[in-house]
């Protein structure tokens, strides 16, 4: 049951991006910043400045809630390094806390899939932080795409220079398993391209020359084929001196200077016109029966409100997701899909061949994270609500044992007056507990099937 406004949120991870999220939560009248969690001692100061509590770990925060009889927060914004997202998000989900997880959703599609399975078991809603879907330039571009007629091609760039101290303060950014401009930045653009044009079918990528002594990549040039036949090119680097990137061109990130004269970081080419971003110019010849290179093109500017901050819109949407009013605008499958595109980029770089992007539906969850180790039924000897569970166990216990080859411990714990429940214990001590209260025998079977589906 979600409390009325304000919705209580925590921010987990307060490095580069966490404090920005925390500030938005603090400033928004419909959200309350309950705490910031980060093991780094200097992040205490960030919490103080925002008049909120600070904890070094999720477990310490939960202990505090329990000892002060406080309800857990309604949601958490996960801003920890990429390779920790799934672990941190899983821990929060085990307390039923809804999640806004920074992009990329995980470091592999398989571990992200295991998070999907786990959060759906826990009825935890997840929004993935591809916040540019909320950027007014992108929203307006999507609304106006039809003016280009039939889209044929797209061209884009994300080119800039990250300074050395960006890597010095957070060495995970130099590692190929978690950092690199492809996983950190290109993933945004590939998500946007899919958001605008639908699923990507195939990618061919060439690595750009490296200038740093890091394991992680520094950029690539891509050709992209979408499932609907649109083709495009995209170039991405974090070690060139250039303003041709989303941040410089749109002014989206307050830390990165806005160059408002930059045009054409995305160009979308169609049968009736071309849309250029972020100048939002449409070049067209809609006054003529047929387009021709022999006549000049007209230029039309799309007017809209650029002042809306994507982080604010994303946060308002997260509140609606938590309250069950909206489905996530960017769900785990969207996050996995963007990761699968990055996988295809990396495989193409490795093999020198074009690579078909794997379908999200074919991804199996990371078994290690989710192997079922034990089932535990709790029921009361006398309670009415436990009768269907007892019947279910009487009728099915033997076949359940056979199905699992007698390997899965199925424990039945009885005590007076307790409501019936089913707890599944997975690898690494992770537990899912589902209430069986009020369910008939078929409902108990379904609750069990949901857990065994994995
Ligand atoms: N949406 C965007 O525009 C955007 C921009 C920057 C970063 N990001 C993403 O945000 C995430 C964080 O990036 P960053 O650049 O802020 O990283 P960072 O290294 O600057 O900060 C990460 C913080 O998380 C803390 N941390 C690590 N493990 C933790 C745990 N278990 N519990 C609590 N805190 C923990 C670290 O101490 C650190 O302070 C990354 O996934 C990154 O890709 C998104």
C-alpha cells in the first residue's frame, strides 16, 4: 500500500549522478528524500546539504527503519556503478521497494533478466533510467517524425572529450566489464534510436583508435539496420574534442556547457523531409507535388517548451509508476534490449562481422543468481486460511518431490495462528516470500508455479 503524497524515496550511490537525482527528489513537492546511502564517508555532507539522513549501506538503513518502526521507502533510485546495479536493485527489491535503476540496467542481459524475474516475483516495479526518453527534444522529435514521411535513414553522433580525472575518481570507468563509452554513453543513444524507430536488427561496428592506456573502449563507428528496414550510422567517442554530442548540443547536463549553435547531432531522413536535432529544423518541399534537388527546400522550426528537465519528468513518472498509475515508460525489457545492442556492437568489434541483435525473449536469466535451493510452506494447524494449503500439500507433495528428483528440500512449518505463506530460497541466500492467505487450492498451485517458472 503506497502512502499518499509525498512519496518517500532514497538515493543509493552518491557519486557523480546520485546527488543530481537527490536534489530533484528534494526539490519536488510530491517526493520526500528519506535518505542517501553510500559507503564513501564524504557523501555524508551531500546528505546534510539536502537535510536528509545518510547510511553507509542498505542493511544499515533497513536496520534503522526497523528499530524506529518506520515503513520502508516507496522507492529507491539506484545510482551505483554499472556492475553493481543488479545486486543493489535485488537487495532493495527483497524489501518490496520499487526501483528507478540508472542505465545500463545491468552489465549483462542475463543478470538483468534475473532481476526482471525476481522483481516480478516481489511485485516490485522497475523503471530504467534512460532519462533522455523524457528529454523535450526527443519527445518533440517523436511527435513530429510523421512530417518526414517514410523514414529511410538516420545519422547521429555522440563525440566529446572526458577529462582524465573523470577516470581517476572512479576507476571502474576504465574497466571493460563495467566502463567504456559504449556501455556508459552509447547505450543511451541506442535506446533512443530504438525508442524512435523500433527494434534494431543488425549492427556492424568498428572500434575507433584508442588514446588512453585503459582497458575500456573509447568509441566506435556503427552501421545499424532496424527491423523495419530503416538504416543508419552512428559514431561515438569520449576522447575527441567536439561539441557534437547530446549534452553540449541540448544543454541537458548542467555540468556540461551548452553550445546552442550546434545542429544535426541526429539527422532523420525521410521521403518528405529531414528532421535535424537539436535545432529541430525540418527541411521539406511540402509545397511541391514531388521533391526535387532542383528547387530549394523550405525550413520549418518546431517550437516547443525546452525548459522541462528530463530528470524532473522522469521522477514524476517514477512516482506514477510507484503508485500504479502508469506502466514504466522504459521497462526492464527496454533496458535489456539496449544492452543487447551493446553486446552486438562488442561482438561485431571482436569478429569484424555484422551481428544480429539477440531478441530479449531469448535471454535466459542468470541461473547462478536464481537457482532455487529450498521451498518452505508456513501454515497454521487450525486456521481456516491454511486449509487450502494443507489440501494442496496433501495432494501434491509426492509429485513435487518426484518432479525435483528428490533434490529440492520442501519444508512444511506449522505454528498456531500464523497466516499461510510460501518462501522460496535461492542461491546466495536471496529469499522470496509470498502470502498464500485467501488463496484457494488452485491459487496456491499458481503461486508455486510462478516461483518454479524460473
Ligand atoms: N543518466 C545519466 O545521464 C547518467 C549520467 C552519469 C552516470 N549514470 C549512471 O549512473 C550510475 C552511477 O554513475 P556515476 O558516474 O555517478 O558513478 P560514481 O562512481 O561517480 O558513483 C557511484 C557511487 O556509488 C557508490 N556505491 C558503490 N556501491 C554501492 C552500494 N552497494 N551501495 C551504495 N552506494 C554504493 C560509490 O561509493 C559511489 O559514490 C552508473 O550506472 C552510470 O552509468 C547515468
